[in-house]
């Protein structure tokens, strides 16, 4: 089963309790990440679509290539949002800017 944020965490980005439950259920029923993110994009007020976070130093797999995360764009680098970590196969509530900083730090440690 894919790790999913709690209903409370999902609600913290502005979705209703009902929408948070629908999104969480979609994650637990192993729906594609894109499907889940589209649900969240339509439910989060002010969402601006789905974006991919890429880095040419990464190679996740033959499907994602250099895409390290996919997230709901809220127009602010550090606004908490729903993000899918492609390497870990896990959803979380975090900013894509914070995620990328952590990812870069892990890359430096591995070098």
C-alpha cells in the first residue's frame, strides 16, 4: 500500500473533509499518482495545475526518468501542497521547494 497523508494533513492544504477522504481513498486504492493529483488540483482552492520537479542528476526509473516529484502547483515555492515522491512512491504534504532542498542535500551526502 502506498503511504498516504492523513485526512487532517490533506485538509491543512484547504480541501474539505469530504474531498480529503476521497483523495486518501484514491491513494489507498492504488490509483495512479496523476489521477490522485488531478483530484487534489480540483479540490485545493487556488491550485494552478500539476507540475513535475525534475533534475538532470536524477534517474528514477524508465517511466519517470529525471522526474523526482510531481505536485499540485499553488503558485508559491514554499506553500505546503500534495506532492508525490517518485523514487519512494509516497505522497506527502510539503512544499516542493523544501522537498527539492532536502533532495539536493541527500545527493550531496551520497556523492
